[in-house]
C-alpha cells in the first residue's frame, strides 16, 4: 500500500501456474511459503521475488494470523497458518519492477474505493493496471469489478475488507492494534 497516496495494490497471477483454476482474479499482493531451513521471514523473500522490491522485515506491520483449511481442487488441499502483514511504501505503480513469472500484473486502487468494493457498496471501481506483455510492462486505466475479486475472500471471512480496513487505519496514523 502507498500511505501517501492512500492506494492499495492487488496482484494478477499468471494463468496456468497452479493445479487449480485461479481464473483472472485480483489477488492479495505477495504470498508464499517458508522454505525448509529458511532463516529470514518468507514474506520479505516473497516481496523481492514477486515485486522486485528489497524490504526489511521491520518494514512490515503485522496484522495477525489466518488459519485456513480448504479444498481448492481435488488434488489441492490448503491447510495453513497465514501470517498477514501490511507493507507501506511510497512508490508509484510504475516504480514496482515486478519480474516474477508468477505475476501477470498489478492493480492499483484508492483505499476508499477498495473498501467500497469489498463491502459491496459498489460493483466496480476505477483502477490503474500494470500488465506484463511480450514487449514489457503496459500501464492503463480501467475499472475493477467485484466479480474479479476472489469469492472466498469476499464472503468466507471478508479478508479483502479486513485488510483494506487495516490499511485505512494505518494511513490514518494508527500503528498499533492493526489486527482484525
């Protein structure tokens, strides 16, 4: 998220990289798993791998732990403890050098629009896109639909709304008790 501009970033995954169908959802930006024996927090490594940004763990603001147990496909059961953080950084969409093959693009939304979309106050909202093409990155303005958000993140535990609300609280100056 960019606190100075009050924007948040979502990620579009590259199709065909998973055993289950991810469709073309605007997913939470940056996620991954610890490697065996990893001595640095995986989130920092994943930020670098997926977005090309170098950050320290101290730059992350912890939000809490989400426990999941869901079957995404017959051969893909997800049972994990997810450690959620906010990463505030002052960079424009054009300054994020995402280069990982897993990431097809990024979507930037104003925080107020993101909250309205997650809370079903609107069905579409203006968005700025960075999309990987054969010729490099392409930037465009458009709209993000509520249908492009992961359904479970909207309904199951309202993850989008909870994360956007935590980001809003952070942008308003709150630095403690950002958890949900």
